C-alpha cells in the first residue's frame, strides 16, 4: 500500500475574514500524479500556498512527510504561477536553474562542479541546454516554463507542487513537461498540480482532487472522475445548500 | 501682505489644475525632473540676457523643461533603460550642468541658487507691474494669466485629456494624438513651474503640483469632482501655509508644503474608508470571524463539549486570547460553561446557522 | 601630478570613490526592481533631518547630521510604504508627495534657523543640499568608509538571498528566505549610504550615484554578478575622474562633476553596450549580410 506523503487535516483558510478553504481534508498519495481541479475562486492556489506556508491558515494541520515544521518544505519543489518573477533581472537560464541548488547550500557557499552538472542535466532533460546562456527575458512563455521545471528538478525534492504549469504554453512544451513528469514519477517522485483543462485530466494524471472551497471528491481517476462529481463542484457557484 | 497670500493661492491653483492629469497619468515624478532642470534653462537664459527679470528666462527655462520630457521619452523609446531610472539620470545630469555653470561663471552675478531652490514668496510684492492702471506684483499677474490659460486648456481639451489619461489606446483608435496632448500638457507644466519657482521655489513647486491632487484623489472617484476638490485643497493648503509662515516667521512655501502633507495624512487616516476606520473594521471582522469559527467548531458533533485548551490548540491561539473570546461568547449567551467544558446554547446554534449563510458555507 | 598626492585631493577622492563604488552596487538592486526613484525621494527627505539635528546639536557636526538624515530617510520610506500599501495612490504619486513635503519641511525649518539669532554658523547647511566635497573632512571620509564597508559586507553575506529575492520573491520565501528582512536590509543600506554621501554630492544629486552605475552595468551584461561589478567599478572610476576634474579646474564642484562623468558613461553604454543602439545596428547589418 502506498503512503500519504502530504496529509491535510480539517484545513480552514480565510482571506480578509472570508473563508477561501473550508474544512478541507485531503492526502497526496506517494508516487502519484495528482491534479487539483475546480472552478475559478475554488481556492486551488490558496491550498497550494497554504501547503508552502505562504499563507497562515485559521485552523487545521498540514503534514509533509509526517512533519509539520518549516524544514519539511525542503522536500517540496514549488513551481509558481507565471508572472510572479522579475523578468528584467540580469540572469541567464543556467543561473536560474542553479538557484534550485541553493536549498542544499548554506549561507555564502557557492555552487560547485557537482551542482553545475546537476543543473546541466536538468536543462538537458527539458531540452533547453542550447539556451543556457540566454537571458531569461529573451525566452518564450513555454521556454520559461521549461526553465522553471528544470529549476524544480535541480532541487531534488520528493514532491513537486505546480500552479497551472500548462497554462498558456505551446503544445510541444506541454507534451515535454508531461513526459518529464511521468519519467520523474518512475524515479519515485510525487506531484500535486493545479490544472485547468478538464479534457486532459484523464490522459495526464492518475489521481484527482475535485474541490470548491472543500473537497468534493478525491482519489484515483478511474474511481472519482465522473461527470456527476465534476458537475457537483462546478455547478455550485457558492457551496450553500 | 495680503498680496503674498494671493500669489500663493493663484500659484497653487495654476499648478494643481494641471497636476490632476499628471497624477492620473503617473507622471508626478516627471514634474520632479522638470522642476529641477528648469534651473539649467534659467542659467542659460541668464547668461544670454544678463537680466534676472527678462521674460527670456521664462522661455528658456520652459524650453529646457520640455526638452527634459522629450529626452526622457527618447530614452524610453530605446527600451534600454527603465522609465524611472531614465528620469533619475536625465534630471540629475541637467541639474549638475546647471550647478557647474553657476559655480564656474555666475559667482560674480546675482543668481542665488538658494532662492531658486527655496523661493521666497515674501519678495514677490516688491517686483511690481502696472496693469490697466493698477499696480500689482508681477508674479501675481503672470500666475494669474497662467491660471486662466491652464484652466482654459483643461476646459477646452477636457474630453481629450480624459480619454488619453484613462485609455490611451482608445484615444489612438478614435483618432487623436495622445502625444500632442501630452506635449501640450508638459509645455504648460514647464511654463507654470518656471513662473511659480520665483514664488515658491523649484522643488516645492512639485508639492504645489501634486499634494492637493493626491488629497482629493483619496476622497473622490470622478474626474470632475476631483478637479474641484483639488482647487479646494490648493486654497486651504496655501492659506494655512501663509498663516503659519506669517505668524512664526517661516518660509511660506515650506510651511505650505508641510501643511499639505499633514492634511494629506489626516485625510488618509480619518476619511470614511481611510486607514484607521479600515483597521477598526478589520479588527471587528476578525473578532466576529473568530467567534463564528469557535461556535461552528462547537456545533460539530465531535466537539459538542469542548475545553478552552482544545479550542486554543485547534486555532493556534494563545490561552489568554481564547479565554477572552469565550468570555464574550458566554456573556452574549451563545455558549454555557459546565465544569471545564463549553457547549452551545440554542441561541448559539442559531448563530452558527446564520454564519454559514453569511460566509457562504455548507453545513458541516 | 602633484595634485594626485595632495592631501585635500586624496581625502575627497577616497571618500567619493568608495561612496560611489558602494552606492553603485547597492543601487543596482533598486534599478532592477524598478524603484530607483525611491532613492531620490529619500535623498530629498533627509533635509529636515539634517536641520533638526543641527538645531539639537547647534553645530554642523558630521555624525549627528548623518544620524538625523538616516532617521528622516527611514520615516520617509515608512510613509511611502504606508501610502502605497493602504490607498490607491501609486508609487509615483507617493514619491512626489513625500519628496516635496519633506523638503518643504526642511525649508521651513531652515528659514526658522536662519532667522533665529540663537543659531549661528548656519552657512554649512547648504552644503548638504548641493554637496560640497571640497569641505570634506577626515571624519566624513571615515563615515563613508564605515558605511561602505558595512553595506558591502552585508551585501556579500546575503548575496544569494538578495539575488534570489530580487529575481523571484515568492520562490525565495518557499526556500526559507525572509523577503521582508531582505527588503529592509537593502533599504537600510541605501539610506545609510545616502546619509553619509550628502556632504559629498548633496541631497538633490545623490540619487544619480544609486542609479547611473547600475544602468551602465545592465547595458553591458546580462549576468547579475558582472552587472554589479561593472556598476561598482563605473561608480568608482567616475568618482575619481570627477573629483580630479573638480580639483584641477576652478568652478567644478565634485558632486556635479562626478555626475557628468557618470552620465557620459551612461550615454556611451547606450550606444556601444551589449544591447546598445550602435551594437544593435551593427548586429543587424551583419545578420542581413550573412
């Protein structure tokens, strides 16, 4: 039996004293590729930010690998939504990917040969090695997303959390990202991914969490990905009964 | 002395009517640049005319003001340097040239940088002019004219200014040049800044351009209302500045700028949806939310009887905070205490029901 | 050549060169973040702090005036943050308001001091508006030295944190960097450098030392480390040349001269830098012919 690598118990999160997440219980199965789906304003990004401790919940518990501490976050590689970084920053593709290694570095210590090797192989995996000396501002949307996935790979974490990584990118990049995710799964990694396109859920993921403030259904795609469950989450604009 | 007050009021009205559009276009710091670089224009024109009262000074300085705007735009168009950085570089470079020129050549002439920077409205009535048989301060005459010109400009091009401020793309589509409007505005800003600097000083003129506008902007949404409210604050600031400056013998433009900040901060803090009221509202909301959360927790079957310790642990609260919340809830009759445990009253039960509706939540 | 070893020249040159080196490096961060004019607002806003410190101490004592400048720089920044975070007013408007109001307060205080017989020797105050490097004392240079060394050391210690935070604030907090701490750190370094540099270049022009070197660096390289090295060196070289001009020729104050030199470098970089106008054209021609 597989274990729960992330366990969320009775989570309540509020923005401006309005609940965005309500009594949410969920688990992330180890070695799964899990999609989070739900309508706009369902609290998907809020959920991810709570896991990353970017927001303080009102109540509830989040265990990562059985631990609640800040240190546990080191087991997670986080790929944020696009547009949250300073694109004018003078840095090359290789440099950005190397930033993934800083999780394993102390203060002042600089990346060594080993780190460079890891970064280069991550770039190769994302088919971006030819671009390693480009400035990030010169990349297309899809290429940028590849760089951020390469940075996440560099972190060498057990869990990957991504906020809509497939939003607004070209089809080649989309296929490449999915391929990479599947091959990382074979190496034992787990994925929690906010996903928008309901048509591709079945093809790309093996587990799914359907949410709207709280969980409506979660589990194996084959068991819970039914039109009944989807309708339930999407039709209720507000969850009042 | 009353003439001094008039000069201040007219100066602040003439500047702030243009300032409305500068603030809305996010060009307030461009005024900062212009107000510094006109010094270069004054110096250059002074070298040519050798007369500090020459009208050429105004023209020369205004030209340099427009040139500053043009240079900043030109640099922006290359996409090499960010807008704010190019403002910072252009104005400091031109200002540096002005200072070097003054210290190199103007030591023996009477061009007092201090007066240019600080301005001294008290001297304004000394320099007089005859208009239709009336003797009045030259500054008052010039600023009065500019007030009419600027107001006329805003009235005449109100629609164009509005559209090019809020939706430049739309302005382009319906076929008038936002660039032309922009440079007309900036030319007037430069001329006004030059004429006003004599009275209020080159740096404080920025304050006259933007402070009344920003205060009005805090209070109203509509452009037309904003213009009238700006005029009100312009008069208020300069009158108070005048009174304070007069009574405790301070630089009047300095006092006006200080008053302007104080009034701005007062409005910022105390207006109906201002900082303090919002803070109080937030606190109350937070308290109410916490109350609702605790009551809802108690309405769940497994928490029917709950100790304050368990509540504290559940919400990550301190014991003292929890006790305070529970005390209020008990006083209001939502919960009752039996031994060490709390439980909901019927009233509390009802309250959770309404909270669920209020926060758009489904029953647990 | 005699000039290069003269005592006054050395004092001034060491002070301005160090100052511009440090400001060039620290200022680059604000340039990248698109907040370069905060330095302008803070520079102007230090003025009332200087006058108040003078009123309290009674003489133009370098250290107390610098402390006054720092305090008002911090207050100004706090106001700017408060206004932009809690109202619809943009950074642009808030900067213009704070810059001019604080300067106005300084003007009012200055007129009070000058009109009051209780205060004497007020003429030194103007040096802090326009800068008067020629009157720099050993103590001024020591202050610059201490401020520069401290800020550069902090910069080196927090190099990676600053770099990652500037590039990607959200990512930085997920890997355990405290963004508000780093922001505060960068800002305090900026304010302290402004405060010690006022005597050399003045409240109005000091912002140039924070912006121009970073802009030059960004025009020549797309690697953060190279950018800051170029920025530091460009600042230092310009300061040295500017101070030399100022000492060698009459009527060239050091501050403005340094800024003219820096501006010339900016102009050259805009033409010939890696992404410069001439370079761009050249690349295009080459690209078309091949």
